[in-house]
C-alpha cells in the first residue's frame, strides 16, 4: 500500500516552498504552477482517498494533523488539502463508474473539482434559486453562483440546483459539470479580503444544456450529496482553524521574545503572558472538539451536531486568537511586513466558508432541542 508523506515533510512544504511564494500569492492572486506540481508529487490531494481509487486511505482522525500542518502555511495550500480530501467523497459515494474515475485523477492532482452552492440571489439549501428543468435526455440549467473557491482553474464543478419548485428536502439535484460546457460562463474577477490565491469565481448559466450523464446522484438527492461533503468540510475546516490559530500563537510567542520595551522583552510582561496562555488554552480546546467530531464521523454517528459544534467553537476561537496575536505584535502587526497581518485577514474567511456561525448555531440548537423534546 502506498505510504503518505511524513508530517514533517508535509509541514516543510507548506511552511517552506508555499510560504516563500507569499509575494506571488498576494500579488498575483493565483497559485504558481510549480507549487501545484510539487503538491501533486507530494501526494497532498490523495491523503484520504481510498487506496482502490489511488489514495493513501487516511481516515478523518488520521487526516487532522495534515490539515493543521497545511493551515500553518498560506491559505491556498490548506485550501487544496481541504478541498481535494473532501470533494472526492460525494463523487465516490454517489457517482456513476465514469464519474468515480475522476477521483483517481483527483488523487494524482491532475484535475480540480470545485464545490458550487452559494448564490447572491438565494440562500443555501432549499432556498437555492438555480433551476434545473428536464429537457429530453438532459437538463436546462439557469442561475448563478459566486465565491466559488478555485473557480479560476477548476476543471469540474459540483453544482446544486432546484429540480422542482417545492423547496422541499428532496427538491435539489446535483451535477458534476465540466468547465468547457457550452453556455457556462466563469468569471474569476471576484477579489477577497484575504485567502489570496484561492481564485474565487462567479458562475453564470442561462438555459444551459446539460446531458443527464452529468447528474451526480439521483434526482432530488442533491441535499444528501452536498451534505456528504459538508459534514466532512465542517470538521476539516475546523482542523484548519486550529492550525492557523497555532501559527498565530507561534508568531506571537516569537515576537514577544524579540520585542524589547523599557529594556525587557514584552514576553516578560504579565499582560502579554496572559494573552499567550489564553491563546494556547483556546487552541487546545478547539483541537479537542475537532478530534471528537472526527471520531464521530469515523463512527458514523452524531456527526452533524459534533461537526457544527466544533466549527462554531473554532470560528470564535480563531477570531480571538488572531485578534490577540495581532495585539501582541503592536502596530508592527498591522503592516504587511508582519506575517500576522496576512494570517489575520485569512482567518476572517472562516466566518463564511461553508456555513456561518449562525448556521452552526441553528444546527447545534436543533440537535439539543430534538434530544430533549417531550414524547408526544
Ligand atoms: C473565502 C470564502 C470561500 C468560499 N468558498 C465557497 C465555495 O467554494 N463554494 C460555495 O458554494 N460557497 C463558498 N463560499 C460562500 C460561503 O459558503 C457563504 O458566503 C456562506 O455560506 C454564507 O452565505 P451567504 O454569503 O449567502 O450569506 P447570507 O446567507 O447572505 O448571510 C448573511 C448573514 O445572515 C445570516 N443568515 C442568513 N440566513 C440565515 C438564517 N436562515 N438564520 C440565521 N441567520 C441567517 C448569516 O449567518 C450571515 O450572518 C465561500 C465564502 C468565502 C468567504
């Protein structure tokens, strides 16, 4: 069985080659092709893909340290690891034999699949405004998506649309669409506050003809297909938040030992030491919740609540930790010469990626109330 890269090797790549490319990532807002080639050679796409589909077969608990390590480096790196090790799940779980073949290409880093749910006009889930209307042996798709990560270069898009107007649980259908489909407009001009290099795009399609073979899963199974990515992704993103928060703490510790005021390193001041201790406790608490959620995923029970709990906590945790890390840096931290400036901006993206804190609160509260609902 093929062996995954060691964690040291893996971290070395994201903290080394990837980190050195920050000026290009920030300046050009795209990942240099040489880094994509190196990432593929290292096997970053295939960590959790099953061996029979060309991967190393790591379980989610085994994947966590890799996600954390990638997230210590610049955001596009962890985004590759997060997306590649998640998007294969709906394809392998619901795809036709032809679609499943794509997973082996994903494993080798030869193809990129983006996840396309969010719309400017509609909400997510049942409120999607994209429409898929049956037309002979295919579909007519109309609507738009935005903020689609790696939309600038993805070869395929896993896209959800409403296949009827009932706005019911079984009203969504998912499609796996090739980029070159006639009538598929992809506009990668969307600029974000941070996460530079992750290539966000608008997708637009009006009456776009889609052969039925591009449908992923059964008609009406779209929510289930999307959730098979989202349950993983909430845990995976939480692990990334732990990694980025740990990096912010590391930067704060190093800076506090370097920076001297009134003849002493600020690390000797009680106020600064208290910040560092609070940050450490926050990171460790987040890591514990992520581990518990990954174990629930592995056991196949209680995943939705555990994943939403981990994400809810980690969203606030990475916000608090990067706030404190910035404060420890003083005004220097607010300049682009300090890595914490980019880390701070990148951390704010987590508020939105694949579900806001408010949506996690809804999920957690729903489970709490269901658990205690009186029998009727
Ligand atoms: C860096 C980044 C990467 C992303 N990558 C992708 C991607 O690859 N694919 C993709 O499909 N999307 C992606 N997104 C989009 C992201 O998933 C959405 O921004 C997020 O889910 C929130 O949806 P929205 O922007 O439509 O916010 P809105 O739904 O407009 O929400 C606005 C506010 O209202 C609150 N709100 C909305 N509805 C409710 C409700 N029912 N109950 C309570 N509060 C509510 C929200 O919590 C939020 O505070 C990305 C976003 C970012 C920033």
